[in-house]
């Protein structure tokens, strides 16, 4: 009976921490979602360009987020061990690492049009995507600083403020998009460049809002005191834990980015449908990511206390919750594909029927990989909680790039399954990653429990 009570306790703690994080991730994703929906109503070409430009931006952002994700378990473990000074050191050097990474990525964003043309994308779409990245390339740094502050606050179990700041950002994004994309409220009609300026405005406002909160509400941590002074030991610790996380993130995002490139080879309608289906599938992923972040914090706390029994209970409760979400998502994708796809386009769009037909098939494929996607992100969260990041990086690179991308290409082109084949290749890569990472955590936990006995 005690075991059941213990699991229920961990489920409650996971949900108490995870629900605001899920809300925050969904709200953050809603910013991208509103960009896609408004640009889809503006024109299919603008949507396709945003898919390309947004994919590259997200690849840079998610790779740089490795340092923010490293901050989360390090702060959680330090707080659980009563090392408050380490909380400040890790967070500040997480900011340093993020700024340096953002500066390194700026030339990539500014040269994106050439990259898209070299990748065989439509010239007109490449120009528009390049215009988008000429603006949002400068947003990488504030976006990564937002992630560092969110990770620190989540590790300190102050997730409510993260949720409210992100919700405010969603509202601001809708208003600014409406003004700049379509030319309302006296502003010029800017199309995709308007969406880029909206992202810059919203991200900067979010960074300032979280920074003010941390400075005013958490003065005991003195996060920004002498922030200009380097702390090489803490920076090295953040870097060592963060760069494998960044490459792991890049490996997964690269898998999806490669599918976007391949869908672009099939045509503009296929790329637009792919972008819509990816946005919908990403909504479910945000739920899994919130639970995974909560599992990282909870596992990090147990790791800081050297509590192997709690680690096992946290893992079981986390995987159970993620499994239930995956099953619910599969049901929705199979039951309501046309309304979900159609919501992203104007009823008067000439290509609406064609995009919906393609998108429905892609959503069916997305339903297939829900279980695998849930498994791999939860395993990653648990492994990060115990600060095991290098082995997951190798597993991700092998599963996504060594297997997933080649299978996507073979199914999509030589075997002639088109977009559906490309998406089924995603399932193969995600399934391998989930299996290997769950086995990795299981073996780590057994060894850790044996040492603690």
C-alpha cells in the first residue's frame, strides 16, 4: 500500500510543478502558432517561407537552449543541497554561455537565403525566409536569456510567474502580428517581416519582465550582481553539461528540419501542409516537454539528496503521465484531422483543399509517433535530472541522423511514399531514441541504487 501512496505523492508533485510548465510551453508555442496561422491567412507563400525560416531559427534556438536546460538540474540539485551561492553562479554563467552562442549564430541567420537556395528550395520562398531571418536572427540572444531565467525559476519551483509572463507575451504577439502583418492600426502591411518584428518585440518584453521579477522578488540570490564578471569554474560546469544537451536538441530538431527540406522538394503545398501538421504535433510535444522539465527538476532534487528510491518513483510516475497524454493525442489526431488542418487557412484560400488533403495524411503519421516522441523526451528529462547528458547525445545522433533521416528519404522518394513516408521515417528515429534512452536510465538507476545501499 505504501508504494501506491508514494507513487500518488510523486504524481501530485509532478503535476503541481508540471502543469504551469505545460501551460508556459503551450503559451510559448502559441506565439509560433499565431505566427503560422496569421501568415497562413495572409498567403500560402508567406506560410511556407515561415516554415523554412522558423525551422532554422528554432534549430539555432534549441541548440543554444542546451545551456538553459543545463541550468535547470544544476539549480535544482544545488537548492536541494542547500548551496544557494551555486544557484546564482550557475544561472549567471548560463546567461553568459547563451549570449556567446547567440553571437556565434548571427552570421548563419543573416546568410540564410543562400543556405536555402543551396538546399534546393524555391527561390521566391528562400528570399522571403531570408527576410524573416534577417530580423529574427537578432532575437536568438534574448530568447535564450528568457530560457535561462525560466529554467532557474522552474528549478526553484516558481513556475506560476513563468506561465503568466508567457501568457502576456501571447496576447502581445497577437496584437503586434495583427498590426504589422496585415497593416492595421495605421502600420504598414509588412507580411512575413511583420511577423519577425512581432517576435522581436515580444521576446524582448518577456526577457525584461522575467528579469525584473528575478531582481525584485528573489533579491537573496542577487542574480545580476556583478553579472559582467566571469566565473570560469561555473561557466565550465554549465558548458560541460550544456553542450551535449544542445547537440542532442539539435539532433532531434535537425531530424525535423531535414524533413522540412525534403517536403520542400515535393512542392509548396506539401511544405505548407507539413508546416501545419508539424505545428499541431508540436502542441502535444509541449505537454510532454512540460512534464519532462518537471521530471528533470524532481529528479535533480532527488539526485541532490542522494535519494535513489524517490528517483525510481519519479521516473515511473513521469512515464505514466506522458503515456496517458500520448494516447489522448493519438485519439484527437485520428478523430479530427480536417478541422485541425483547416484552422490554419482562410476559407477563401484557392489551395485550401489540396493542403488539407495532404495534411490529413501527415497527421495520421504524426499519431503513430506520439508514443515514441513521449518516451524519448521523458527519458531525456530524467537523464538530465541526474546530469547524464553525453550518452543521450550519442543515442540521439545515431537514432535521428544515422537511422531516422535515411529511412525518411528512402520511404519518401525511392519507395515513392512521399510526405507520409518522410513522416514515418520520423517514427523510426524517435522509436529507437526512446528505447535506448529508457534502457540507459534504467541501467543508471540500478547502478545508483546499488551504490546507495
